[in-house]
C-alpha cells in the first residue's frame, strides 16, 4: 500500500507533536532544561549518541520544532536559531574558508550583505553580488573557488523572482552549495528543497511566528550538508529557548489559514493600488504586470502579504502627512505578524550589481489579517493626504 504524502495543512497541524509521550497533551510542552541526567554510568558514557544530552544541544521542545520545520520545508534535517540573522550567519560561516568566493543575490536582505562585507571579508572571503534575474546566466560568474550561491526570492524590498531551478542546476554542475532565504513564502507557498536547493533558511520571526512576539531563525537542509552546518552551529553555541520554540510551534499550527488570508488580501490591495493615479508601479509578483510573474507561477503556490509599490514623486512633507495619519498600518521593522505595516524603503543605497531607480519613493506594505476593505479605505485616505 502506498501512503500518500499528507497535504501541507495536515503536516503543519500534526508535525512535531507526540501527545502519547506527554501525558496526552496536544502540544509538546515547554521543557526548560540545561542539565540532563543519565540513570547510570553506561548511559552517561553512551550519551554522545543520545538525542537529549544537554540543554544547549536541544530539548524535546526544540526537537519538536526542528521536526516540524522538516515537515514544512520538505527537508531531511533542520536546525533552529535565535533569529533569522543568526540562521543566515550560521550558514555563511559554515561554508567560509580562506580564499572562498560566494555569489549573493543583489536583492538579498540587508544584514546578509553586511555579514559578507564586514565579517566574511575580514577572513579573506570574497562576495560577488549578482543580478537576481540572471537565472542560468549565473554560470558565467562561477569561479573555481566559488563555494556558495545565495538566493532570496522574491528579493527583499524589490521583489524580483529568481529562477531557482536554473541557478541550482548551474551550481550542481560545479559542486557548489545553494542556499535560499525563504522567509517571504513562510515555507508554506514554496519548498525550495524540493527544487534541489540544499539549504532553505527563514526568519521564523515572520510567518512561522505570525504574531509579532518572537525572534527565531530556521535552517532546513538536506542530509549531505547537515553535519557541516551542525558543527558550526554547535561551535557558536547557537540554541533556542524552550518558550520561544513553543511559540513557534503554536504559530505554525495556524499557518495555513493565515497565509491564505495574507494571499487574498494582499492581492486585493495590490490590485487596488495599481489603479491609483498616485502610484507608478506595484511590486507584487502575483500581479500579471510584474516582470517575475511567470516565474512566481512556476515556483509558488501563493503569495504572502508582503509587497511594495513605487509612488509618483512627492516631497518629504507630503510623504510624512501620508505616513503619519495611518491607524491600522503600523510603522516598524519586521513583518509576517497578524497586523498590517507600512514603511518607506530605499533599495538604491546598497545595490551594487544592479541599479534601483524606479522613478519615485519605494514603499513596503505588509497586509495583515484585517478586513482588506478597511485597509484600502485607510490607504485611500493616506494618498489623499499627499495633497495639502
Ligand atoms: C527579517 C528578515 C530576516 C531576519 O530575521 P530576524 O529574525 O529579524 O533576524 C532575514 N531574512 C529576511 C528576508 C527577513 O525579512
């Protein structure tokens, strides 16, 4: 008898839970532990092979979260980290060696670039940034010393969609490890590991948490790279507190319903914005007008609530009038929670392989779980405030 792989909603509902092992409790409880005691000398001497041996090396709560991440991302193994940035730096450090060369998308998350420029460079690791849209053309940038290709799709702030399979195939031909920052999809709308990517990291802070109350990073990976990642992870003493792991598991349970709401409301607001005279361009890959739309359809089963738009030129006072009057849209870092956010962004200042000059102010929106009509109403009033 063949057992069909359970659907994604079934997986996020049941993954990382074993009630029979916890007095029937539906959720894996919070295990706070540093010391783990062994019943006798033989067990103590055999502890190297025990899954539970010391709090820093994981507890039943963090192990449950790792198992859940594997189920979500379709990976062999997973590691959890105290922030998305820590997941990023752990992966980059694991592949760092003197003289190595990394290829990183020009659309990557700011702190990813900073780690390459400020930390890796000090140790003689060189990074080349590449145009996120070059696809198979990545091959011409590969050098004998290239060790890692870093993707992020859609790109931070600018939302270019990458041809992940084409880049991964080129990397494979040269024995190069591939990594993707999969935060935008939450791992719910895209499983890069199934496309041949070796490592998929996320800021679990965003959609896995879903409630703006948690810092977390996840590293999903295939077996061949696991030991290397784990070694770096252990050397740096990376670990996640049991309460945080519990919150992440709790967030994960409702991911499906949340993501579907983010998807439909985000597209609704994006379509509305595209028709407004104050808006030059909407940066949402699910809109057919987006240059990455065909690739988005190829790789993603849906869109999260994060996208951007470019405004026609306005002066700073007008922009402040628009931004300062919002009540439903908060202004602040991060996204992926239940609530809507708006921030201006300026990708032009850090890009090096490509230029970002869309002709007006770029704005990033996170569409939360509110009624989309209320959000549209609030945006309409905000755009009206541009006129004195
Ligand atoms: C927020 C974010 C991160 C970093 O996550 P933290 O948990 O804030 O450290 C990494 N990648 C992307 C794409 C992000 O948006």
